């Protein structure tokens, strides 16, 4: 029983990690895009 809860917690943490990584990547892409527009002007 405890083992299953542990796996569930780890999966939850991994999911949060992936979501954080995706949002960070989206933000960096967004800023990179703005920077490119800034360079072109």
C-alpha cells in the first residue's frame, strides 16, 4: 500500500517537473521571438 502511494507521488512530481519545463521553454521561446523582432527593427 505504501509502495503504491510512493510511486503515485513520484509520478505527480515528474508531471509537475514536465509542466514547469514546458512553461519555461515556452517563455524562453517567447522572449527569443521578441528579441528577434527587436533586432529586426
